[in-house]
C-alpha cells in the first residue's frame, strides 16, 4: 500500500492527497510556539516575545557585528537572566560563573560545553567529557606549570628578543608600525614554536604565514556553524554534510597542515619544553599518551586560544595606555623603579609588578580578549541559576564583554581605571566576582600564567625602552577598541611610532 492509499469504510481503497508540506510546517510552527510560550519550563524566564518562540533572533544576533552590545541591551531591559531562544538563556549576574562553571560537589555532573560549539575539535581538551578532560588536563599540567614555564623561558625569550629587534629597526629608520599586526605576528610565532616545535616565521617574513589565514577562516566558519547547530540541530544534521562539502577545501587544507606539523614535531628529539611533550606517547616509559587526532585537535586549540587572545590584550593595553597619560605615567614610574636594564625584565620578574597587573586586568575588563561565550548545557538534573530553575539541556551563555560592561557589576564601566583593582573607594561597589577573563572552574584557561607573564614582560620592556605615540589622529577622537565583531574583534591597524627614551640609552 503506498502512502497515499487508505482503506475507506466500505473496504474500497481510494487515493487521498497527502497534507501539503506548508500545512505540516505551519502546524508544527504553531504547536512549537504554543508549547514554548505556555508549557516550556523556561516560560517564566523574562525575555523578548520572539526569542521565546523562535531561535532566529539569537542566531541573527550571534551572526551580527555587535552581538556583545545587543546582549547587554537585552539584559538592561529584562534583568540578570534572559531567555534568548526557546531553550537558551543568557546570564549577566556576578555569581553566574560560579553557579554554571564552578567546581562541582563529588558525584554532581558537570554542565558540559554545548557539543555544537566544539564539534571541529571534538577529540581535544576544550570539548572533552569530564573523564577525558581530567586525563588531558593532567597530561598538559607540567607544560603549563611554573616549572614548565621556566623551562620554556629561553624559547620565549628568543621570540620576545626578535619582536624587539623589529621594533628597533622601525624606530631607527623612523618608520611607524602597526602594533596590532606585530603583536599577532609575535603571538602566532611563539605558539607555533610551543605547539609544533617550529615558529610560523611571521616576524622574520614581516607578513603572516599563509596557513594563518586558513586557521582564521576556519575559526570564523566554525563560529557560524556552531550558532546554526544550536538553533537548528536537526536541520544542521541534514544540511551539515552539504555545508562541509563546501568547506571541505578549508578543512582538509587545515587538517593536512596540522598533521604534517604535528608529525614533524613528534619526530623531533624525545623531550622539548613545549605543549606536545606531555601528550605524546612514550613507549620506552610505558606512557600511552594521546592519539594523533587528539594531539592535532589540541594543537589547533592552542593556536586559536593562545595566539589571538594574547595579541588582543597587548594591543588593547598599549592603546589604552596611550590615551590615558596619567595611568601611563604611573606605570612608567613602577617599571623604571623596578628595573635598571632591559635584560632584567623577564617572564618572572615582570609578574611581580602590582600596578601593571591592575592595568592588565582593567584592559581585559574593558576589552576582554575572549569576548563571547562558549555555551554550557545544564546537566540532566537541572540547576538553579540567578533564582531561576533551568531544566537539564538548557543552553546557558555568559558573555565576557557584556558582563564587564554591565553597570550593575562595575561602577562607571566605560572608564579605564586600574585603581578599581587596587582598592580605590570609588569602586567599592564593583562586583569583582563578575570578572573572569580566563573563565573559572576546572575548564578555566590553562594558559593563564603564560599569557600573564608574556604580556607583562612585553609591556614592561616596551615602556621601559620607548615612548609610544599613536600615529592616526582618528583614535584620539574615537575609541580604537570599540570594534565590530566577527567571532572575535575585527581590529583596524594600530599605527604607532616608537621613540627611544634617551635616559634609558644612558643607563642601559
Ligand atoms: C589573554 C590571553 C588569554 C585569554 C583571555 C584566555 C581566555 C580563555 C578562556 C575564557 C577560556 C575558557 C573557554 C571556554 O569556556 O571554552 C580559555 C580556555 C583555554 N585556553 Fe586560554 N586564554 C588566553 C591565553 C591562552 C594561552 C596563551 C594559551 C596557551 C596555549 C591558552 C590555552 C587555553 C586552553 C588549552 C583552554 C582550554 C582549557 C580547558 O578546557 O581545560 N589560552 N582561555
């Protein structure tokens, strides 16, 4: 019997037309809208009407140029916890980090990352299930420990010296340079060396290695796909293979490069103070290590998570200092009184500087290097977050940028004031717990110490040696860091002129 044949009451078959597709779709849409409005357990969470019945507004916002600002505006209208789609909420209250990301009691399941957001690197640390994550984090712990960093110091120093040689060349020849670009050259070079045993050679070449454009395209494509997957998981399952076919060239180019680089690194000497060392199998020692795929996925994660973020923080700090002369003067005073020569400024010695730490924290608050959200899925028993019960499966976003620009969390959030981290009573009502630029809990940033040390060493050395002057008048009139977003910030050039500090020439 074909699908259009039915038995009639008198036993004679007759042909019926199937319901037109548009009626089925309309019926489904109406039923979903009614369910989401009146029966969905999230119905009491405040939010825009359209968002409560359809994932489209959240999808369009995520694909727009200003998702960070739009999410903040939503919270200012609807409060701390906002329903952003039928099964998603966004939180902007200071304790949200602890409630959603915090360490769990024994036996309590974790709120795992939304699988749609980590699909491309599923075997790596960032999307691993609880057990695999603990195992991978354990293997990587040594490379990211204080001891590991001490072993990496000569390798890192080599790249920092290279960056300063480039600065010197520009300075001697009286040429300006785009610091945003140079910080990116530097941070990719260093992560290349720590992840593959080979720098990308950006600084030597004065332009990006061709593969970096591929990985950046990969990052943006992955971001767009992730939001689509969250909005329409079934549709994604249908059109995903098609989308992959179009993206296949980028993905296979990326995978081939990754495999070649990782294989080259694995063939190097048995031990090298880098990120791969802890993950690779060591049969002589009976160590299993990780699979080649897991190592490749982690190497991708290191490059994406560790390069651009560091460069964003460095460029942001430089710009904010150039436009806040009183902060710059105070910081120079601290640096000058701490070091007699450029050589004294190391990864470890720069970490001690208290005012520099406050400048970096304030930079990451105003211009967080990781600005968005990697949503979590509430574990199967559900959780109470911001006073609302969220059932298992709810997707929860916490946006860094919006959290730090929320006046409910920070007094005068648009003002760059490192003093807020040093006990200034003007900022006594700030909710410090809201500030988690490296995330929190067991999945917080493993590279936090490395990032802090690198950034502080470079900032201290830059300001010890040079006066930094902005070249483009435009950025004196409007904020350079108020940028359009496409997975991360779309950064315009930050052209500066570096002028040697005469007094340092004498003392060095
Ligand atoms: C200013 C610099 C940096 C910032 C602001 C930053 C921020 C973050 C944040 C917010 C997360 C959590 C992401 C999530 O929820 O999925 C994270 C995770 C991570 N970061 Fe960073 N990061 C920085 C530098 C680095 C560096 C230098 C590395 C070194 C390779 C690194 C490696 C990682 C890794 C491997 C994870 C995943 C950790 C895990 O899942 O256990 N990051 N980072």
